C-alpha cells in the first residue's frame, strides 16, 4: 500500500514497524461544540484508512484522544480555553459540556458508519502522563519555566518546521496579525507544555504539578495519550491538514525530544471541506452538522459518498447542488443493486478480478474515487448477480455505505407499496376465481390462478376460505 507521507512530501510504501500490528493515532475532537461536516470529512477518511488496512490483512490498534481541557482559542497559546468558552455559552460545567458533545460526536460518527477506535481517551484522564513528559523535557534541556508556565524551547531543534518549507517569518507565532505575543517565551515559536494559575485564574479544571496548580497545553495531550497506549513508536498519525501546524509540528518536537528517537513514520492529513466563502469553521458561528443535513432530508450515507467521491488530499467544495448530486448517485446505485437476485452461482475468477481492481484503488494512496468506480464496474460486469452482490458486500467492508442494506430496504418498500396499491385488485380476482369455481367454470378459475401466479401471487385454498400471498 502506498500512502502520501506529509513528512516526506511523497508517496511511500507503507511498511509498519511490526507486521503483526499497525499502531495508528488519530486526533479526536475538542468537545466544546458539535462537530461540523468539515470535521467529519477527516474522520470519514481516517475511518476508510483504518478499514482499508484491516481489509488488506493488517491488525490495527487505533487510539484517539478527546480534548476536554487545554485547547485555547489561539494556536499561539493565548485566548480562552475552548471548553470554558463552551461552558459559559451554555451555562453548564466544563465536564457537562464535555460529556454532552462527546456523546453528540459519537452519535454523528454512528450515523456516518465511522468505527469507534479501540481506545478513546479524554485528556483529563492522563494528567500524570503529561506531567511526566514535561518533567522529562525539562531534565533533557528542551523545556523551561517562565512566568509560571512551562514552555518547549524550539531553538534546541535543528528543524522545527518539519511539514513545510515556509519561511519562519511566515509561520512564526507572535508575528501574525491578530496574535498577541507571549513575552514569557524565549523564542516566538516556543509553545506551552503546562499552564499555571498565574496566567488563567478562571480556568475551570486545574491539577497539582511541580510548577504549581494548572493544566496541560493542548499539544502535550496527544503525545502523552499516544505513548500511554501505543508505546514509543507509532506507524500512522492522522488528522486534518489544519493540524499539521502547529499541533502536529509541536507533537513531533516534544515527542522526539523526550524519547530521543523518531516517533512516527507516516503522517496522513485530510484536506479541508470548503464552502464558496472558504473553510468551514466553528469560530465563524455558521457551520453545518449531520443533524442539520438530516433535518433537511439528507441521508448521512449520501454525505459519506460525497466525501468518498473526492481524494482526501484535495480540498472538497461543499454546496447543496454538489450534495444533491451525491444523493442522486447514491439512490441510483442502491436502485441498481436492488434489482440483483442472489444465488449460489458466484464466479470466483471474476470476483477475484473485481477485488483486485478495488485493492489497486486502495493501494494507490487511498483513491476512494477509483474504489467507488470499482463498484460501478462490478455492476456493469457480464457475470451473475450473485457475483456482483458478493463483490459489493466485500467492497462495502471499507466503503461502509450500507449498500446491501439500503437495497434490501428499497425492495421491501417497493413491495409494500405494490401490495398497498394492488391488494384490492388481487382480492377482486380471488373472489372472481371463487365464484367461477362455484359455477363449475374451472377453466376460468384456472385462468385467474395462472394470471395471479404470473404476477407473483400464490393462491392457498383452506377450509376457512381462499387466501393469497406474495412469493
């Protein structure tokens, strides 16, 4: 399998550290508000990656954090904690907000067939791990205490901006417009590992630490949680492209400085979902959720298909017209599948060729657009319906579009509608047959029976009278 590695800026053959277990870490949500569909595009593509790895025969252990403390409004470690902001907005405690929006997030994931990782860890449950890493960084000379906070010293690194070739002046925290410079920092790129009460008196969640009562910075959380459950090396770290800097950049800096060796081999970044006005963002106050799509009558599977039709490394433009096109495509796909008849006549050679095309799509940097094309190719193939259904069932282990379930539901719905519309007509024909038999007009009775049989109606004569059923 070839994956684009954001760290090397090229596609690389995926080779896990341990062939028996792929260790995968994905950044989870900051649970101060609902996830918008742009956030969920990232989780959909991470879900496809995990399921692709499993489909290809790998055993995967996936860990995800829940950020319920420490994520400030600015990536320059300034502004209000997002969790506190959510609590004030709704007049609830931080923990009430965290639980509510964690549950809402996983409800959205369920609607979109996004598998829950094996390990989901809230940051507030790993404070001891974070403190231990910060202590280690201070001991190794990579961190310092200033103004009551603990900072990572980026000047100790040979290369801080690992994901890009931008000028430091373009990326430097503290010089960008609208970002307040922290005068406690030795270098404007330094970032906070641990905050204390000296800076944020109104912080709701605080813990004892060697540096005073305070709470962890956002970046240290993912390093600590990953190391706790996945050890000192990581195969794949995934997240949205907006996390590449500063969040993932800082994770690498602190993790490798603490461990003394390379930490993660492959970095998988999903690009933005844009609207005609730019990137979808909660900070702007206007964003779309899965629930809102449902209220407007959209099946979440249509949105999942919408995401799969585009490559994860391309910005995807959302519009209602584009989503409507995905709805039509999904409905046509399900309708076509609903016409297939199952059986035992599976052509194993043809099925193997179909699977090979599907695997080729996955192996080519997770080309989900080609994977969807493999579904259409299977439907158009000159082979048995059973073979087509077997291929679709196989592919949907990764695509997770509920194709067979939706096709069965459509068949059932059409049968019920047909029954509702033809029931009185069938009753009339059954009554006419009964009358013909009483009149000893057996030829007419047989003709009516044969007509009903041709329409899929079985006649059953009982002592209590004649009944019918669809077959």
